[in-house]
């Protein structure tokens, strides 16, 4: 889907590791590409899929690591941890043990292992494990994850008449009865175990890649991920936190209220509120790498280091603000509308309540990209 590099652009390296984890220890190297100063091509201006050409998954010093031993799940680790294990000493520094026991899941949706999205995934795994987190990765392209929902997702056949197959209802029933297909169950187990979920992807056509959209469609089944009896902050995942980490083709100004692509807060509302928060997730501020294909190597390095620094304390971050369910009349006769008394309290406010509940007023600034101050 992504446009091919323009003629004359430097080719990316092909130093790939055979495992889904990306570039292997001893083979990792900085993959730096010539910064292109040309004007944006039309597909980028219009928000079309982009390529995050090139990355640096690790600093140069890491190419000189000692031989590694496999961890459970196939991820390599430096040999020094074998000595630590034999001595009975913890490999987690005492200053970082506060996060011991926390679990994270990184869901990656990019096919190219030399991409900046893969580098961001690697940086996340490194930073979190350094803080004592246990990290699982779902590399959707490497897994060849099937994004297409179908009747095959329900084993044993539908319980209702075949001509009236309702996917949401049948998948929800299959989840309760343990009849979902194995690939869905595997992802649900990862998600169920996670305290923090990071979604790493390139923005494509103002949304997520199709493979990630399919992950939402198939994995977030009724009953497991959502319930109409307990929506939003009352949802099943209310004790979990989620963050979107993504790259764009256009520069940041293009996603401003005055920019040609429109306000990024509006773009993020359907995914952050309508998908993740609907399931109960506490949503942390997104990590956005704008115009990554036009970003020079030294700036990309700074972005990766900034991401690692943020992840060191990410569990302590305040989530974004959404309208609480208690502000609405949660009944069919009431139309699930804001309560009259709540609307009256908001009459004199300059801005709307949220991006979604704007009440015909200006949108609250940065509602979907920054946590609200006390």
C-alpha cells in the first residue's frame, strides 16, 4: 500500500534476523538513510500510507554484545544473565524493581524489520525490560495474523440459524464456551495478562493498518473486551492502560486545527475513545513521530531515546480525560444523552466537554494528545 521510494533514494539495509523479534544481537547495526529534503508527494499530503524509511534499532555499541542465550519465547539475552542466574542475583537494578511484576504487550503492525516502527518496538521492549517489566510482542505481519473475521472464528458452528449468523453474538458466545479459534485465544491470553498495551504502527489513510484493524475486530470479542452493560471506564479493561505509538507521512503542522489534514485530536477520537476506552482502557497520551521519512538520522535517534525515557515512568502517567458514564442517561428512553443537569453545568464553559461531546463549542485543546492538568 505504501508508495515506493523515489528514484535515487538510498536502499535500506537487509541485515535481518530470522526471528519475529527483528534484528538479532551481533547483527544489529544503525541503518541510516539520506534525509530527503524534497517537498511532500501528493499521497503524503492527503494522508496516504507512508514508509518510515530506515531506522536504527540499536546503538553502535550493541553490535559488540557478548554471545546470547535464548529466553522463553525465542528472544535472545546477553550471556551475562546466565552468570547472574547462577549466582542467584537479580538482573533488575534495585532502582527499577518497583515495576517488577508488571506485564506489557506490544502489538506491532509493520511488515519491514528495518523500519522505524520496528525500532520503536525494540526500544519499548528494551526500556520496559530494563525497568523490570515482562514484555510480550505480537508482530502481526511476522505472525501472518489473519485480519479477516469469518464463521471459521467460531469452532463447532453457530448456535443460531445459519442464515441469521451474527458475528458479534456468536463470537461472544464462543468466548464463553471456549469455542474461539486458536489464534484469537492466543492473542486474548496475551491481552488478558497485560497491564500496559502499546500499539505500534504507521498511520495509513488516517487510520490503522488493515492487519491491526482486523486484530481489533477478531480479538476484542463481546464479553471478553466489552459489554453494553458496562461501557467505557466501567469496561472489562478498566485496570489496563493503552498507548498509541505511530508514525506519519505528514509533518505535525499538517495535523493541526489549521492544517490540511485536520486536527489530530479528531483523527484519534474514534480509536482512542470508540475502540480502546469503550473496552475500559485508560488511555495514555499518544507517542507520535511525525513525518518520519523526512526526519534526519540524528533526530530519529533523539525520538528513540525520548521514547525510552518516557517508558521508564509511563505507568505513573495520568490518562487522558473522557466524559464519565455517570454524566449520561444510560437508558433507551433517555437516548444515552448527557443528563440535563450536566449540560446546565457546562453552559458557561468556553470549550466543549471532549472532542466527541463538544456541545457545538470549540473543541477542548489537545483533548486526545495530552492529559488534562489538575
